[in-house]
């Protein structure tokens, strides 16, 4: 079977990735594509356990290098257990977050070495890269409000990453913008002041064109 197509959605916490990923998944299914919707960290049994370790706040602060390695370990399980087999069978894969998240959060956000993060992830997953990445660009203040609304609705507390606050999210956002300047496969979508539908329509138009080129 022909090569599949790998789409990732990136952005700071609360930018709308989950909502848009579900909308894309539904639309592609309606069009007859075989689609896998997934997210990081997690989505396999072991990867979910690693997710719990990464995100659960505890008294002992997680060392930045440990954080980088844990994300890479979770990603290895995710890629080898789900993503790569789906792509090899010709499916479209939509993932909330991938390697760009590690570069933005642990690289630009925590100030760790970008080259080292890339090398670690290369060891973990090989040369697998997304065919298309949507960067949902949102103001940290707006995204922060969405996160708080979600937590209140779910009756839950902030995870360990969310507790780092708006200044950290701003560093991550600026990191994402730098990554987008360097990578033509990253398409920046400005979400500020736009409805969910407007953002989705912009993404769908781009994706439809890309998929026609890939599956023709």
C-alpha cells in the first residue's frame, strides 16, 4: 500500500489543538480516508504511564534532562506501536504534538540544547518527520484562560507543565515561531480573534490540497 500522510498539531497549552484535531479527524473520515487520531505523550499503555510521570506534580522537581528523555521514551513507544504501522498501511495520522513540542518546551522553554534534543529524538524514533505541521499560534493570556476554564469544567488541577505559568508559555510560543521560520513544513495559523470554525476552515483548505498531492 502507498505511503500514508503524517499531520501534527502544535502550539502552547490551550491553543485549541485537541478541538481542531478532532474536527480534522471527522472531516477526513467523511471524505473516506483511513485516519488515526492520537496525541503525545501517551496513547499506548507504557506511553500513558510515562505521561503520568511527566505531568503529575510532585514535591521532587523533574530534572530537565530527565524530562527530555522521558518524552523521547514515550515518543518511541508511540511511534513504533502506533504511528509507523499506521503510516506503512497508508493511513493518515493526526497527532497532537510531536518532536517540535520537545524543541519548543524543553529547548526554548527550559533553555536546553536544541541539537541534543534533536539527537535524542533521532535515537528514539529514527528519521520520522511530519509531512505537515499546523502551528496554532495563540496569545498566552488567551490560551491560559482556556486552560483554566477547562480545568474548572473538569474539576481538575493544573499539571506540572501548566504550573510553569504564562512567562514560560511565552518562551515556548516564541520558540515555536522560530521553528516555523526554519521549517517550510510548519504552517502557522493565527488563532487570535478567530472562531473555531474559521480556524478549521483555514486548516482544511491547506490540508485538502496537500492530501490531493500525496494520494494522487
